[in-house]
C-alpha cells in the first residue's frame, strides 16, 4: 500500500508488476523524479462560488485520488503525486498563481501533468503554468475543452466562467499563438452574448447536438487535421459535459451532454497525437455524486488518456 495520503486500495496476490494498481505504484514527486505522470490537485471552488454555482468542487482532488487508487497499472511509467494547492481564504488569484508555479515545475521536469480539480477556474491556472513553462518560446498552442459552457464570461472578478477569455487575452498580450476549441457546447446553457464573444474571438466550437455517432467520423477527421498543425495541446475536461445520467455529481448537470461513445474517440485522437502536454478534470462535486459515479468516470478518462498519451510520446 502506498504511504501517500489518500491512496489506498485492493492488493492482488501475488504482488508483482502484472497485479499492480495505482495506489501501489504512486510515489511523491521530487525535483529529481524521472519523467512520468504527475498528478497535481487544485482544491478550489471559489470560482464556482463567484459564478453562482453549487459549491463542493474543492473536494474533487480527494475523491479523484480515491477512484484512481484501484485502477490497474498498464505500463512501467513512473506515477507521482505532487500534492494539492488549496484555496481556503477566498484568494482565487493567489491560489491560481501557486498552482501555475507548481505545474510549470512539473512540465519543466518533463512530466505529463494531470490536474485534479476543483472548479473550472483550474483552467486559467493550468494555462498560466504552461505559459510559464514555455517562457520565451512561441509554439502553436491549442486548448481543447470538453464542456457544455464556453467559460468566456467578462466579469469584474475571475471565476469558473472566465478562464478561457483570460487565457486568450493573456496569450495575445504576450505574443503566444493560442487557439481555443470546445466540444459539447449547449445552446440552452450559453447566452447569445457568449456565442457572439466566441465568434468574435475565433473560437471553434461544436454543439452537443452536433456530436452524435453519425457525425463522429467527420469530427475525428477535423480534429486530426487541426492537431497536425499545432505544437502543444492542453486538454481540459469539464465533467459536466457528459450526460447527467453518467455524471450527476457536478455543479451544473447537463440536460443532454456528450456520450462516452463520442467523447472517448475524440480524446483518443488527442492522446495519439503525441502533442498532449497537460490535462485536467474540473467541476466534480463529490457531495452531489451518488455512489461516486462521476468520480469513477473521471478516473476512467484520466486512466485512458495518460496511458495513451505516454504511448504516443
């Protein structure tokens, strides 16, 4: 059993590589750690509170660790836990800055960084960490968001509804080539002003009702073509993009959502590109998550993505 807090689970006999689970394999990240998968928690829902959502996402990192613990180790790639950045005093901006600094250090060390949210305010912190890691380099960066919402609000204070507008404006002011693609946008969950903002910013979006199985081949072809023209990808999964029956434990459950039969092939293409540098999961709200259903599906997606992305490196 791992000695790290929050990691425990079943031990299959005989104890050997083929029976190993994540809780047996994970270790604390250190500056000397060989490159691998590095998990970093963001225990924060101050952005959700500011955005008038149902709070509880701050409990997400602990719930995700519990669900990840029993997943099987599929290869010998090192797995690390880099701890959790918490926002306990309402200072969202300070927490985002601390998370960005910790994330940049993981990227500098060559890890595939995996953020465990937290509200979707984690996205601006993740973007800032990537920008710090890139420094003066100017690769073509693509943010891909699986989400029912644009999160392009213009508000007086940052929130879970503002991160991608913040990222786009930061990138433009710093000369970083950045594009933003969103899959799963709900026409009933975004105002006309948000659609107009997305259009004005050149955001590429696909609505949830345009993501059926019949349209999937076309969507995969479009995505593969886009990935061929960028250098680095940041993938963020707002778990409320999935149907409420699959992901009930979120701040804003989806009336329709994107099925796993469609979402997983899209994510597989991203992972197979070899360009995925970091990913995170946002908006899991454990206190609303009956039988840990949402945490389980989030852990499944993390498990699938990390394995595929490391194979493609």
